[in-house]
C-alpha cells in the first residue's frame, strides 16, 4: 500500500493518559500533551491504548479522549482509538461510539486473558471491523495477550476491506516480510527498539511509547527512510537508543514515560492507576542512569531533569472504576 493510501499517518504516538495525583484524568494536561506531540511531528495519535491505560479507563473516559484528541489535533494528526475489549460485544459498542465521537481509525488488540483459538480471534477481528466504516489496525502483542495472530490468520483478515494494517509487537521479521509480500496490509512497528528494523523491511510507520517524550527523532527517522537516506535514519536510531532503553526496559512503558515526562515538567503528575504503580527506588535509579546517557535527542533535554520519586510512588484508585459495561 502506498503512503498516499495510508489513512493513519506514519509517526503515531501511543499516548499516555495524564492524570492528577488522585488518579483522575487531567484533561488540561491531556490537551497540552496532545498538542505537544503533534506540534513536534506526530501525524497520528493512538488514545486509550495500552500506554494510555485502557484497562483502567471507563468507557466515558475513552470516548472523551477521542473527542479531545480530535479537537486538539484539529486536522493535523489522525486520532486512532485503541481501547476495545476482550469481550467482542463490548468492543463493538466501543468502536461504534468511537466512530460517532470522531475517531479516524480503530486499533483492535488480540483478545487478552481468555486466549481464544485462531478461529475466535478471526471472528473477533471481523466483527470489530464490520462494526464501523473506519480503517482498522490489528495489534499483535502476544507477550501481553497470551496469543499471537498466526500467519494464516493474517492472510485471512487481510481480505477484509476495513482491515488495513498491523501493529507488530511480536518481532518476527521473517513473518512481517512474508505478510507484506503476500497481502496489501501495512505494518507499524509496535516495539520502540525495533522501529528502524521494521521500517527497513517495508513497514509504513510506528506506534511508539518513547514518542511521548521525543516525537521529532521518529519523524526524522521516517522522513529519512522515505527519502532512502539510511545513514541519517541510523544516526537518529542510535541517538534514541538510551532513551528507548530508559522507557522500555525497567518498568512498564507507561510508568516510565510518565515518570520522565513529569521530571521534564510536561505533565503535572506521574500518577498511574492501580494495579500499575510508579517505579520503586532501584527502578527509578536505573531509569535515571539510562537518561544520563541521552544526548542530542531533539525535544529531550535532561540537564534540568527533576524526577520526583515520592510523587510517582504507588498507584491510584480512581473514583469510578472501569467497568465491563
């Protein structure tokens, strides 16, 4: 599929959901953060995904995040909803409501915890894609869901007119190449450390956690790959490596991204919702050791980094739980 036919963008941020110290969504901070990443080069924003703490958001919060994203982006970036559910009927309801709220696309994750067969996964994807007229990205992340999307299943879902892409966090590059060769599916890197390898074998873009902190280098990597400039893309990739390690290695990416953004003064609190908790002392120390190695990353200046381990400690219980319905 050509870039002109890509309805999602190429540099997509897997957006954190900024929260107050008591675990409620910080809507002004959310608006500011969306504007920050879009202004820095993101042309797509995935709200209510894994990084956005979808599992602990209410349906009302998920839909409002779509609405806020559309308002703030104002046509500068696509807003993709990554919420969904491991209950097919509930997922369909959310996708229909997200379309009404203005979403530009849907990301459907493999059903998690219940570990369906490939036939069940295929049916879940097809019914989710049938629910709206929006373009769909499938999310293949077996490390979290417990089941991969099999190669044969990918070939079958590729025939659905609304299913256009896969976010790959499985890391099987030979399979990615086979699917790209045999279908019109687009691929998006779902592993921050492997963005350039994915792009080098034909991926269309990325959906990244570290891009919450520094979208501009990812914009530079994608633009360089589009121009056939491997040297520039590789240099940016190498410059980003310690920051990616800081975000993705020691604690869940959501936790690290919020800890770092708060230390940079970009969000008011590093709070996450339980069962996620902030980094413990030794984890925070490792994150900060990695950050000490970061240099020359556009948009990520750590000379005045002021982490607050006390503010990040523990997790919050929101006033309203995220319910099944």
